[in-house]
């Protein structure tokens, strides 16, 4: 191999450094990006996928410099006790969420003028997504988000870019969150490993599953009867029903699992839980 070829191959393997990142631990943010991606995916699944049979998923999370001329939506700016940030969501994604929320897929048309409903829904959705970011950075609440006059981030500002896909509709778009230095410092603090601090006495903490109680309810069967028949029911009456083989398992009104009904020791039990997502 010639000297020229070896030199060009070596040059292609060099990593180009952004001078704005020097002196700060950006190389430690991969774990934070993955954690934020998982939490955003969980939020989208709970709000849209489980309730409306949507297929939103986070494909990638990265932190980079702000670039002008990208995106098709205006920024929404907010201040918090921790600092200032701004957020925007590609309109095609926002319209898809709006369509699933109201059960009207005809709203997913970027040629339509913006409506007041879309503005209100976009503001509420932006705040919900920012809450996910805050939970990843500062688990304890430190106040709300106060809207600020519309502004655009400046060149060199750091921006979290989240690529979101809606597979059923074949859509891909960006969620972008611009950070000020205070918020960026919070993210670094949550990403940099903390040194273990020796404590004089070890405290026994309650296991995490015990601190997150979730109430499950099982719906084994439903039966439709006439209101006139209901009015004639009296204590001791027997309503004939046929027990099915499976039951629905719910959290609130959300169907999460389908389970098999079995009898054990004279009691009815549920087993073989299957995800309904």
C-alpha cells in the first residue's frame, strides 16, 4: 500500500473535536442519552401507544450544537428555578399525536393552517416532554416551567436532539431541546459518576418495587342485559354466565395484559400474562 493511501486512511479515522466541548465531559453523556431515550419511549407508549394503538418510538438521542435553518416548528421557551431551556417538535409528529389523541387521522396534513387546538395541544405536549427530561436530571421537583417570549437559540448553544418514529404512519421527526449553561451543568452532574461516600451507619431502604405500588384489576367477563331485567333483580337472584378461558388485566382503564384463568385450591387464579401492546 502506498504512503499516500495509508495517510488518507489514517486521516479518515481521526475524530474531529468540537472546540465548544473541550474541557467538559461530553464523552460521559452516552448513558444519559440512553436513559432519556428510554424514559421518553415509556412516556410516548403510555400516552399514545397503549391508549390509542399508536407506534411512537425513540430511535436516537444525541447532544450537539444548535444549527440554524433546521426544523419546521417554532421554539417554545421556558424558565425554571434551575435555568432556561426551549423546545420544539416537528409539526408532522405533533399532528400525528394530535390525530391519535382525538381519533381523527385527517388532522395529519402539514398543509393545513395551524389551529388554536393545535397550539394548545403543542404547548401541553411540550411541557409533558420537558417533565420527562427534568425527571432524568433532577428527580425531585424544583418548580414548574414558566413560559417566556418566543426566542431562537444562538449558534453554539447545546441542543438535545431526539429522533422519534411513528412506524404505523411511516413518520420520522425530531424533538429538540435547547439548554442554557445551568441546565447543561445539571445534565453533566447527573451523568458523571459520583464518588461513594462512607456513612457511619448503614440505613436499610425499602426495595424499589415496594415503593412503587401499582394496582392491577382483572376483568374476567362482561355481560349485556336489558335495563328492565336489571330493575327486576333481587337479592339472591342468580345470573347465569359462562366463565371464559382468559381475562383482561388493567391498570386504571388501560389494558396491559391478557391472562389465562385457572382454578387452584378452590380459587380462581390468573397465569400466563401476555402483553397486549
